[in-house]
C-alpha cells in the first residue's frame, strides 16, 4: 500500500508547470519577500492556508454547529449565536457604494479594494499579476466609478502591503521589508510607502533605529500621526511533547501561552525619529482618545489596559476571557473593545470561537460565540461590529448593531480571496463574497469586493 | 544561489503535495528559500541546509494552516458551492490522490508526504514536525486509512489505528 502511495505521489508531482519564480529576485537583488502572484490582504501563502484549512475540516454536516451538544462552555455575559442573524436588506440596512468582481483569481491575480480614504475614495489596486509584474494604484470614486491612477510606486515591487492610513493628505502602506537575521525567527525591517496626494509622489521610509519586526500587520497609526510598531519580545512556549491532539485529530493549542511585544513608534516623515515607547504589550489599538492594550496575545490575553491619551491616566481590568481562550484579534473604537478568540475544539470538531466585546471600563457588552467565527472589527465609531464566519451552515460576513441589539448577515458565502480590506471612514465597511465558477480547491474561482455604508 | 537552484524543484514537489497547487507551492518554496537565505552562513557551516530548507517549506505550509495560532487567518472557500462528489467521480487516480490529500488535516498530510515522498524516517519526521514519534505514527496511520480508497491494493476492511507497517 505504501509503495503504491510512494509511486502515486511521485507521479502526481512529476510534471510541474514552469516555475516563474525569479531566483535572483528571491535571493539576491532586493532580498525582499517576493510574491509572484495573488498578493491579497492576507497574502499568497495565506491564501494557500485557506485551501489547507478548508481541506482540514470535515464539511459533512450542513446544519449549524450544536455547541451545547459538543460540550462547548458558555462565555460570561450576554451571548449571541450566528443563527440569530437576519439577512441584511440592501437599501434598508445598508447601501452598496461600489463593487468589483474578479472572475478568476485561481489563474492569476486581480484587482482589490485596499481601503477607503477619509474623503470617500477607494484605494484600488491592480496586480501584481502575470502580465503586470508590479501593482498599480488608483483612487476610485464610488459615485462615478472613475479611477484616478496614481504615479507608479517603483519601490513597492511585489511586496505585500497593508494600508494603515488613508487620509485626505496621504496614503500610508506598510510592507515587510527586507529579511534580517534574528535568532531562530525570520524578522523583517519594516518599510512604509507614503503617497502624498497633493504632489502625486511616493516616498519610501525605513528606520535604521527600529528593531526588526516579525511582520508589518501589527503596525498602527496613532492619533498623533506616528506609526506604532510592535517588536517581538517574548514568544509563548510550545508545551513539552507538543500540543495535545484535539477531537478532530489536529493539534489543539487552546490555552496557549501568549506572545509579548515592545511598543515602538516612528515618524512617517522623518526616518531618524524612532522612539521606544517603554511599554510591553500583547495586542494594542487606538481609539480617538485612548491607547488600549493587553498583556499578551496569540494565547492568553492577561489584563486589558486603557491609557487616556490626554491625561496619561491608566486603568486596567480583567476582560474575563474563557479559561482556554487564545486572543487572536483585537479592535477598539469609541468606548468598545472587540477581542476575537479561539477557545478549543470539542466533540465532532465543533470549535469554540468567540468575538467578545467589552467597554473600555471593563463592562461585558456581548459575545458572539460560534464554530468558525472570527475577525471581529469595530466600525462606525464603535457602534457596529463586523465579523466573518467560515462554517458551512453559517459562513458569511456579519454586522452587529449594538444600539438595536441585532445581528445582520451581509452575505451567505465566504470568499477564498479577501479582495476588500483596509481602513474605511464613517459608517462604511468592506467585505468580500465568492464569485466565478466552481473550482476544486477554493470553492469558487473568483471574488467580489464590496464597499457598503450602514444605514442608521 | 546554487543551492536554491538545485533544491527548488524537489522542494516545490513536496510543497505541491502538501498544498495541491503548483503556484502556491512556489510561494511556499520562496518563503522557505528566503528563510534559508537569512540563516545561510550558519546552515552551510553545519551542513544542514537541505534539512533546514525542507523544514522551512513544511513550516511555511503548516504555519498558515495552523488556524488557531494566526491572527492573519485567511478566508476560506464558499462551502455551499463546493462539491467533493463532483471531484471524486470525475478525476483520474492522481487527481483523486491530490483531492484526498487535500481533505486530510494538515499535519496528517505532512506526515504522509514526509514519510513516503521525502522518505524520512519516523524519527526524522517527528523532529521536523516538532512532535513525538508516536504522534507521527498515529497521524500517518489515520492518513493512510483515509487514503485507502485511492490505493488499489489497499485492504478493503477497515484498518485499525497503528496497523501500518513501519
């Protein structure tokens, strides 16, 4: 049996298509991380992870997961299940401002909504793709559909990019930058690409005084206009002998030890202006008038701390996460904090996933608990919560209205490609839905990017 | 550069068997080669560059599949439209193998690929995956049980865990 398996695997991988990867580009010329195709918000390799994660789950039961039957514990405070959602009605609950469909992202990269500027223009990205090796950017006016193409950003190359500020004056995108050696981990020299809208010029910033980071995704622009960067300080240890196996046959790393970071900040105009903030954090975020952080993340969260940016006064509280919960996502707006968590896998592969919302005073607001829900983001100044679900029965994008206490389902499919993500002003939000034809690995060959506005 | 050129093709085949897509396999190999590049002086001195590259590629696949440890979890497919039956009935044996491999949990898939494509021993596989030899055996056993439908000479009766010959 195993000999046949050996032979089959050799045959199955014996005739690869031409590898278009330029080794020189990978290893020598730029030393930067090269992505040949599909640089979505989560990145090419992350897209592949989507395929792997899809393959790893047994989608045999289309009914919503029965958390109680699986033995999943209930969180403290009010709890909402995804099955309580009602379909969102366009024109009544939200209005669609713009959309763009890529029919076949399985063959090549496409076009993306990378965020929305404070004055309501979509940062539209085209590529990089096989016939266009470097991305082009435009500002798309949702009202007219017209695109104003920006001058070419030569320094960006094929780096993955995350928009961290899209204001009326400038667009700030961060990328991993060049890899540097840092013990056993891959570390990167953070790079920012700043587009000045008045002069139509790009500037690339690298800070020699800034320690290497493990990626650009934690960087955030504070209310003072500085870029705040988490630099890995301690990484949670894997238990001796590895993670225990969960009921689904996978290693279950619930109740993990968290990672911590030292918080640094840099100027987005002066490369010598680098500051160690002298603060060790886990996850962190800014509201308009506060810095909010946890003790650790990607595991146990510890306490939540709130610093008033005007007075410097600090308070802290126990957010009362479940005993086995790992903090994976963090968002803050207005006087609310949203914490996305994974809290273990139970019988039948049912996951205990949660998006828990507390106030900055430490009061429990509500928790969305279900199998396969995550990515909680506060929008609309903290009046709404968006999240994404992946379970077969409940997959889609959701919107929770805190004032009305109701959960809306924006779409009943989850795209393999996240083609719409980034900052959005006011009551606007971005989401993706599947599109195109059926394909084996990703379900659908394409995706539609949506920009909508909540109707209050 | 010479090492990258000589090892790339084989690493890409390994990554392909783990992720089921040649282009994405290239992404993983790029990731692995970049990691090797970063550590090259130390690796070359110790003669462990290929082992490290293999580990880096496998880790790149698994890192992103380790769904609970990543705050950058990608979005997944529209499960309401996917049809495993369409695939299973229509494809040839190799495609069926790839389809069945894709259905395995990532670490089970890694065990099978490392054991039977890379021809690593149980101990080597355990060391690469950072788990015990017992875990490698049980994960491989589960994987082979799932793969039995694609293997023509596999036993028709259900295979108990641990029934694999090592």
